[in-house]
């Protein structure tokens, strides 16, 4: 029997009491309606970080997901923001962007200050008729870096934009929603300019590989548990495997197989720490009948065995 499987089974048994007693639960997928009654626009929410931590702490102190887009600006304080098992530094000027479905949590100092904005896909599609949200590089792909570290001179400017949204959200002025939309779009535009630096501002929109890459990511999301072959994804996209690999290398400097397996092992990590299934059940759910092979592949790609990951994470 695979040694890693034995270690995982022991961990699973030791933690099983918590699972049976209801302490261990499936990770929450939060929606905008859970964040207070002050939200007056359907599909949209804005708050200060300090208020958010007080009013929503019972929902967000553990790893969780959202079904909406999230933008958060830290103006004071420090800490760590973990997104899909990657840790990012929190400091004044940290501007984070999260896509729906990404898992995250944070550890923050007591003096943390800033702003947080949520909106749903339907809110964006209803009001932003000229652009698609994935035209912005930080929402274009989960492969892209989810944080932009602002220079000191930019922090004040972005803070004022967030503060304007916060103030407008509680106002009764006419054209309230159009102003909020304009301010939110201005944040995305200005952030994109800084995010892309000296690159062409229209690169994401005009790049001939961009649409194919997004199609590929959608196919991976829908099929990663049952299909691992790069050639099959290329076939679905009506291009050659070589060309698909050229696209992924051009877009994110990774091979087609890298992206497929990264999605597989991201889900493996999520299932491991949820403590809902045994190791063999997780391997089987992800399309691997041989858990020993899956364990070796996990270690090769993640740098540690599943049980080592679970022990370290918990």
C-alpha cells in the first residue's frame, strides 16, 4: 500500500471526529446577499475593510469562495492574503482582484484599513454593455497575478475612487447607479494601465490568442476531472496540439498540460483540506483510479505529497 495513502488515512481518522461532529464542513460559497442589509443595489456591495471584518467575520475568517467578483484595496496595515493556496503580502497599496470561485482567506493586523467592492457577473453584464469583464487582465485568467502593488502616489487616487463609490452607495441622488458604474470602471481602467505597464493597453483585447485561451480555460474548467489529454482539448478547439501549446506559452508561459494539471491539483488541495473524502476517493473523483500514481504525480507537481500538504496546511 502507498505510504502516503497510509499517512493520509491516519490524518483522516484523527480528524474524523471533527468532521462527524459538524466542525469540518464544505467550504462556504458566499454570495453578496450575506454581507449586510446596507447593500441597496442588486448584485453590488461596497464597504470599508474595517467594517467588513466586523460585520462579516463569521463568514470570512476561514478559507471560502465567492460567486461574485471582488476588488479590495488595503490603505493601512499588513498581513497575508492567501488565494488558491498562494500567499501574497498585504501592505498599504495592495490592490487585489478575485474571480468567482477562487478560494481565499487572510490574516491581517489590527490596524488594517481599506475598501472592498463586490459585484456579480449579471450586474456587470447589465450595466457595462461595451466591454466584457475578462478584457481586464486581472479578470482575464486565474493564471494572471491577482494583486497590484500601488506606488505611494497612486494610493490616494484609488482611495478617493473607492470612497466616492462608498459615499454614492448610501446617497439618494439621481444617477446614483450610473455614477457608481463609472467609478468602478475607472478603477478597472486605471488599474489595467498600471498592471500592464509599458505593454500595449489593447493587448488583451486584440491579441489573436486571447479568445482561444479563454475557450481553453472554460473547457478545462468543465472537463478537468475526466479529460487530461492536451490533444483532446486541441481537438475541441479545432486546432493542433502544437498550436494550443503555443497559445498557452504565449499567454501565461505554461504548457497546455501544465494548465490542465494545475486545475486538477488545485481541486485536489481543496478536497484534501475539506476532509470530506478519503485520499482514494479524491483521486477517483479527479479521474485517477490508482491513488499511488496520483500521489506521485501530486508530489512531482506540488513539491510535497498530499499528506504532507494536508499536515502543513492544517
